[in-house]
C-alpha cells in the first residue's frame, strides 16, 4: 500500500481500450479513506494562485483531469513541487502541508477527493500561523 503520510504521485487505476480511457477512483482504490467530499477547479486564470492554506486532519488526492498546473507543498521545513499534467497520475496530500496551486494552463481542471467534509476549523489560512503549528 502507498504511504499516505507523505506527499507523492500515485497511479490512478484506468481501464483502456480502443474507445479511450476510464480513470477510476472508488472506495479505497487508490484513496484509502472514505471519500467525504469531491470538488473541482476550472476556468482558473493562468496567473492565479489557488489553495494557500493547510489542513490539520484532511487527506486529499489531486488529479489534473485536463491541462496542467503546479502544486507546491510545504511542511514548514521542506518544500516540494509537483507538475500535474495527466489524469492517470494523482498527488496524495496528507495533513500538515501548506499547498498552493499555480501556473494553470488553458483549459486546466483539477479534481480533488477529500477524506473529510468541509470544516473551516480544519484550515490554517495564515502562513506564519501554519509554520508555528507545524513546529509543534
């Protein structure tokens, strides 16, 4: 099983034939938590930055279902960057990582699976507060 305690790219299961491809995310494949929320970003201007927050408990799987964008992750001591550009790869994002999404290509769409329903108390929206929280 994939280690969901660290960020990284994972393969999205797909069924391929002469008619194309069907990407599959269901139950615990490849997302090993109950999926409690699904949302998507689209029509994002190329110069926009999305995210700019961290979660205390929430796990996410982010997939570029169309186009491309960059996801930068920061745990308060290490920074990682991922170029998402294919619907057959997803980025696992565990709790405790500040995330920003940027450099959206034309027509880019991000699909996000989350382990929890929306809870404003799970968000850290101030970077300095996040750094203090992450050092605990």
